[in-house]
C-alpha cells in the first residue's frame, strides 16, 4: 500500500514539474496578459521613451494586472478543481475538466464570434451548436486573435493624442524655419507633461481593466 502511495506521489510531482514549464505559455494564451502588455507597450511608444519604463517593469505591471483581472477565474478554478483534487474528492481527469471551465468561460466572453467562426472553419470541425461543442484547442487561437485586435484598438486610441502633439510641434518648427531641430526634442517634454497632468497611468489602467468586463 505504501509503494502504491509513493508511486502516486511521484506521478503528481512529475505532473506538477511538467505543468510549471507550461505556465509561461498559458500566461500568454489563456489570460489577459497579452492585451495588457501590448497596451503598455503602446504607451511607451506613444510617449517616445523606448527605454522608460524598461521591459522588466512593463512585464511586472502586466503580470500583476493580469492576476488582478483573472482573480475571479483563478478563484473558481481553485474552488472547483484544485481544492477537491488536493483533498482526494476528485480524480486528476475530473480536476482538469473542472479547471478549464472557468477559463473557457473567460475566453468565450473576450472572443469575437467572427474570430471563433474563422478557427472553427479552419479546423474543419463540425459546426458547434453550443459553446460546449467548441474544442478548447480551437477556442484558444480565436481568443488570442481577438485579444490582439482589442489591444491594437486600445493602442490606437492611446496613440492619437501623442500623434497630435507631434504634428503640432512639427508644424510649428517648420513654420519657424527650424527644420534642423528634431521635433522629438520639443514634443517629448510636452507629451510627458500631458500624460502626467491627466493622470495617464490611472486612466490607462482603468480602461484596460474595464475592457475585460
């Protein structure tokens, strides 16, 4: 009996280690991490500061915002799958089935029907009648494409005010005959000042988080 228990523990440890290697891929594919990180990258590009904030800071912000956004989903997974499995009330197969349901619900909520229909057609699967009929391996790429589109839409709106400042500064310099002076030297302080005055980080964070609701 002891040998059987030790064998089961060894299998669980092996699965746990293998699961850790999949965490980065899951972070990018089935959560809001991609959208958040792209939007933060657009802010940095719009400001014209390619190294501030540095990549490590942007990734760190994106990770914790992702945890904040995904907290209800993670709680549902913990309550429905992880805790029952740790107490031996369900099998690993049942835990996997229960655990993916909250994630699928989150992804369905963020995925456009057009993108989902595209991958259903590309996968040559039977036309689903309900969400339960859509395979997870079809849902994930549709979700990723939808996230990219949403992130670029938000990024476009973020870019507009910075673009206007660049155009105004560039036109002003040309009208003054100062064509040899790079416009970025003049527009950068104005863009940073504008971003600070409107409390840009607060507005962007609020907009990104609310875009998931």
